[in-house]
């Protein structure tokens, strides 16, 4: 088994794809430098978008707010308030389809569809907290201008438009009064939800972190460090949306570069393509097929692996949990054999994938370590930084969270003397959006 492991390591190192080839300190310093440049308005792969969202305002008890949540292919709406015990009460919840999923839609139809989704509850409140999980430039009045959609949304006319202003125009067109709309994304809502639900805990600061289909991070920054916005009150702080999936200086291996060229947006969001659920399965397929071309498996094993057409992160996860059941895409290519070569093929495949997952966990730990260090917080073990983490890749991918925490403990805690705690909040998006709508 040791020889098999070395085969996997040697192969990955040949293509600069092994986690041991990534230096935590070096990569964190590069990430931190990109954060500084982004805050200064200099050329950087990290957009570091100011949200004008403060975290110190008290949440009013009993006051209702309309919550809208646009992300991926789903569009959720609800009415939310906080009871006298500060518990979240979610009413009139509806799940709808995000406009622009099935076909190209105009700006008018895009916002009219959204207005229709809230028409039955629009009179419940004068405030809307809108979690809009696509890159947007946030304005001082908390409206947001769309920078771009991800590939699944087809609404070209919406790019560059003010989301809240356009929504209010659509509401007016159907006979409804305009509302005060606060735009924020899912990492910001996650951070706010963590702060609201962790009262009684003593945390030094908060980070919102998403690792599911995609990835992103948000944290609290002092206004005096946001050099690209010189008119800010330097005595205050606000949440920064890092857009960390766009980090462009992570140490990419040869297979990463090969895989990136095959995507619809080469040279964009390269960090996300190394760690997130939308890309990890296809990247692993590219890696194991390169291993098959290099004859790391038996002849029949190479043939079957090269015959695979696609591989999702779920397929990879199913294989890691039950590698020999024959019930998942990877194990099926190596089943119906009981010889020694079959055993070796299984072991080699498992080792390759496990090390790829470990590399993704290390890169995730680099992201989180950099953000904790940039916050300047968490120096007292009794007041750690609270990392509010959400996403199926982070929580469900086999051993992923424990691998991330092992790297965090070794580097962030032991070497840097910074302390953290990871928590999860149910309905974080709805809770955070409600807080934003009620306090801004």
C-alpha cells in the first residue's frame, strides 16, 4: 500500500498538483497582498467590494421585513421578524425559479417576474432585505449594481443595472409602493446571521464563508483601511465582500491550467476552480485521466477511466464513502474484477482523489487564514474569530472540514497565534438578509 501511495504522490508532484508543494505562509502572504491592493483600488484579482454594511446596529423586535434571496437557479421570498427572545420567525415562505434560467429575458421581464413573486406579501413591510448572490457593486444607499451573472442566468440587459431601483420600478408598474431595498450577497448574510445567533458567545470578529457550488468570503474591515473609498468615516467599520473565488495567484499545477482552458471562462475564477463543488469533480476527472494516460493503473483500469465522459463532485464523494460498491461512477469502472491488479487500481485511484481533496482543503485553509490575519482579530483564545461557514462542499465532502481544520490548527493557531471557531446557522441567508433590511 505504501508503494501505491508513493505512486500517487510522485504523479501529482510531477504535475505540481500535490498539497505538499503549496507553502501556507507564502500563499497567505500573496492572498493578503491581493486583499490590500483590492482595498486600495489597485489592480488585484480580489475585488474587495465595500458593502456599507455595519454590524453594530441593534435588530428591532417584532418589526417585519420582506426577504428576497436570489442565488443559483432558485428565488426565495419570505416575511421575517424577530420575537421578544430574538428568535427568527419566518412566514409566507415561497420557493420560485430564478428568472433567466430557462431562456434569455429582458431587463423589464427579469424585474417584473421578481416583483410578481413578492406581490402577495409586499404590503407586510416597507423594507426589503435582498440577498443577491451575484457580484454587485454596492452603493452608499445600500443598492447594488450588477457586475455580472454566473453562467446559468441569461439576462444580459440586467448587467450594470441598479437592482433595488429596478425592482422598485417593477413594483410601481404593478401598482405597488416602492420599498427601501438593501442589497447584499450570501457571504454577508451568513456573517450577519452568525453575529445575530451567537449572542452570549464571546467572539472577537466574524467571517462569512461559503463553499458549495462556488466559493466566497466576507469579513469586517476598518474603514481607515479601505483606501479606495476616501470619504468613509474612519472611526467605523463595515463588511467587505472579498469575492475570494476570483483569487488569481494560487499555485496552479499543470493539470489545473489544462482544465482551466476547457472551461467556458478560462483565466477567470481560477481559485474557485481548484476548490468548489462545481469544478472539483471535473478537475479530478481530468487528473485521474491524465494518470491513466501515464499508465498509473492496469491496462484495463486505464481503458475504463479514459472512457469516463463526466464526473461530478457528488460522484467523487460517493466513491470516497463507498469505493467498491459499484453504485457510483468511479467504482463502476473498476468493478467486476477481483484480481490483485483491480485492488491496486482501487487503491491508487482512492489515494489520488484523497490527496486532491487534501489540496483543496489546504487552499481553503489559506483563504480562511488570510482573512483572519487581515481582520487583526482572534489573538485571545477566549475571544476567537467566528467563521460562519455554509455550503455542501465544506460540510458533506468526506473528511473535508477536518482536513481544513487540521491545516488551520497547524498554521493559524500554532504558528500565528490566532484562534477561531467554525459554526453553522440554519436559514443563514434569510436571517442575514432580514437583519440587513431591518438595520439599514
